C-alpha cells in the first residue's frame, strides 16, 4: 500500500471512529436533551396559558370591582332614606294608612354603621285584625327603600284582633 492510501485509510478509520463515538455518547444525550427541552417547553406553554387565563379572570374581576362605587352611589341615592326623621315618619304613616293599621308607642334607636349610613331601629305597637296585619307586612316588603322587618312579638290575641310589638330596621344615608 502506498503512503497516500495509508493516509486515506487512517482518515477514514478516524472519521469512522469519530462517527461511532458521536453516535454512542453524544447523540443519545442530545436526544435526551431535546426531549427534556420539549418537555420543558410544554410545561412553559401550559403555564403561559394558565397564567393568561388567570389574568383574564382577574381583569374581569377588576372590572366588576371598579363598578362597585357607582353601584354604591345608586344604592345610597335610590334605596336609602335621607337622614331626615320626618321623611321616615311620613313613610311609616303612608304604609300604615295603606294597610289601614294605626301605629302606637313608636320608639327610634339610631346606630351609625359608617360615616355615611345609619341604621334606625323602629319599634311600635299595632292592634288590628290578622288580615290587616298581613297587609301591613306586605306594604313593608313592597317598599322600594331598605326597610327590614326584624321581629313581630305577639302580645295578645283575641278572636280576630292581634296585639303585637313590631321591630323594623330602616337604613338612611347621612347628608354631607
């Protein structure tokens, strides 16, 4: 064999040896590396979409909370009584007149719930037929502003007349 042929065979054997070594040691690691990179990419992609979904939910929630001050203003304006006892008395008189029931021994207790809202507990006695008392309760329930029927304590009853102590809560806004 000539020197040139020996060199060519040496180069071929070296290349072959290098090729085998690469396939034995590097390619499996590359495959594992590619596989692990793909897995990592899949995890990142999943986390990205979960985070994006949470972000959309939080934006939606934030939009709802941004509306709260407007809704509170509507509630204060439309559903709370003005902080005038005369206004509350007129409303109670109107409700009792519609129901045909007289109120007696009316007592008011005030409790400040915040700087803007007061809860007024109104206690009074009624003496009327059962049907009239039911009509009065219906009038309270149909009042568009906040009147909460707290309790009805029966003091006495006769054949058709009910004597009761009623307690209601009325919510009013404080005027600034």
